């Protein structure tokens, strides 16, 4: 794993493998600078509807600067996890990230995207819970997310991450604040670093 993820490397998240209903396995790991093509290709494969939510505009490609920003994270204030099918590691199954609020270090904006063909199979929940575990281990207590008001799957997903979620609606958008729950499970070392 890239050295900029030094802090994240000691953090442990589980599960790191998600099994799909057909038995296929999806592996979670931290994003790396070498994931530019994975990310660009993953965005290009998304349906217009799925592509719209993460940016709140129908974005279809990423600039070089955007790819650098999204893949070169510091493992503490900017963290991203990717998920790839074990049988097709060059195709992005899901990506989840948070960016810490510089004014409120216990708060971070979170975003999660699952490839269209893999939606509705629990992968969003798995990667979302993994992201929340890392966030908590770095001192983050709440996630914020700006969602389209009609995005039922995303609303449910954040409520699956934590039941303590509040939503404010304005002009078709929903501002979500999710208080991260403390869980009993110990964090298991080195799981995402493979
Ligand atoms: C939102 C998203 C990440 C959910 O990922 P997913 O893998 O499909 O979600 P999961 O299968 O883990 O399900 C999580 C919850 O969403 C619900 N859900 C999933 N797809 C749904 C759909 N099409 N309609 C309504 N609810 C849905 C599930 O029932 C589950 O809720 P539950 O725990 O109350 O049963 C995925 O739909 C996606 O990538 N959408 C486009 C990008 C996006 O909107 N990101 C959101 C935040 S930026």
C-alpha cells in the first residue's frame, strides 16, 4: 500500500471480502495512486443515474487533477476504499470515501458508489460499514452526505450504517447527518492492506 496511507494501514476493518449471492467474491482494499484507470473506467461504466449522485451532476469523466485528488489520499483526512471482484480485479465493483471537515475534525463528508450490476446485493453496506470503522478509528464521529432527495437506496444505506441519521430537505436535495455508532467488534489489524 502507498506510504501516504500510513495511518490507515494500521487500522483494521472487517469484513474485507464480501460474498455476492452467486458466490463471487469482492475484495476491499485501500485506494492507491495506481488506481487511476480503475476509477476512470469505473465511472465510465456507471449508468447516468448512478453517476449523477456522487457529483450531483451527470459527470462522465474525470480530469487528471481530479484523478490525482481521488487516488492520492492521505489515509487520515482523505480515505478511500475500493472493491474489486476477485475474478476481475481490473473492474471497479465499488468505491467509498470520506473527506474530513477541516473546521470540524470529528465530521467528514462521505460518498459511496457501487457498480450498477452489483447494486442491491449488500456491497454498499459492507463497504460503507468498513468506511465508518476507519472513520471512527481516526476520530470521526459523524458522516455528512448530500443526496438527491429521491435517492432511496442511498438513504437506506446510510441508515444501515447507523440508525442515528437525520435528514434535512431543501430544493430536492437532502442533507444527511449520520452519527457513527460505537460497535462492540474489535477492529482486526491489517485487513485492508493486502
Ligand atoms: C446507494 C448505493 C451505494 C447502495 O449500494 P448497494 O450495494 O446497492 O446497497 P445495499 O445492497 O448494501 O443495500 C443498502 C440498503 O439500500 C437498500 N437499497 C438498495 N438498492 C435499493 C433500491 N434500488 N431501492 C431502494 N432501496 C435500495 C437496501 O434494501 C438496503 O436497505 P435495508 O438495509 O433497509 O434493507 C448504490 O445504489 C449506488 O451506488 N448508487 C449510485 C451512487 C449513489 O447514489 N451513492 C450514494 C451516496 S453518494
